[in-house]
C-alpha cells in the first residue's frame, strides 16, 4: 500500500554527447625576416635593469637559427616548436627548448608582425631543471631592420653595449665566411655558407 503513495521518479535526463575535441592548429612557419642589420630590444618585466639592446647582422641561415628571443643561436635546441596564426592577426608561439641537459625552458606568447622589417613579441618563459635556474620570466621584445649590414660585418655579428662578437663563434659553429658578404647589402650574396657543427 505504501508503494501506491510514492511519487513517480522523474525521467532521467539524456546524457549529452561529448563535445568534439578541437584539433590543435597546425604549425606554420613564421615569415622570414629580410636580411640586413636588425636592432632587437629585450625588456624583462619586473627587472630593475634597463632593456638589452643588440644590433645583429642577419642572413637567412642566422634568422633560422636564432632562439625565441632573437638574441642567440639557441633555436636548434627547441625540439618542440609550434607557431599558429590567430584570428586577431597575431601569431601564437609555443616552444620547448633544452638549453643544457636537464634544463628546459618552455616559451609561450604572441608575435605581432607588421612587415618583414619590424615585429613585436610578448613571451612568457618558464625554466625548470635545477633550483638555481627555476624561474618564470615575462619578456617584451621589439625588433626592427635598420638597413643593410655595415661594411666589415658578416652574418651573426652582434653589437651589445658597444662590444662586438659573433653568435656563430660563441656557439662553436664554423662558417665559411669567404662565401658570405654583408647580408642585405646591394650586390652582396645572401646565400648562407654551409655550417659545420663541432
């Protein structure tokens, strides 16, 4: 008799089908920078120091090898790198780079490219591996082309605070400089020399 007075169970709501998994955007190459002399300004947010300003002589091979911030040749250490075109016209960047064994830096950020002459970046870098190096840093990078490389400069030459050095020499990469003139100069060959890593 008690069962007759029980309220009927409400119907079970149908389970909605799972939402389709959104496939990640395929990685696309960034537009190549025009060869020549580029000035890159790197600002570390929250740092009491001023911006780091470098002038770098760039050819196609140097551009390909440059790291995420554009100040060294750490690009070859990035085993995972994804660049995607966003709906607002910017480029999204994700990269995982092993600077030294056991120390990994993960980059995420956005790139705004006005032309092959200028670009801006906002990048978050998270480094893990050792207690001394574990940190999160936010960078703002602006870079612009000043013109052709100056006489006597070769691709990879960089001037930082009045000190001149070569990124390939610092990275231990040998280049045949006889076959590459000043990048971006009228009449100068832009074909990069074959590189041989030590």
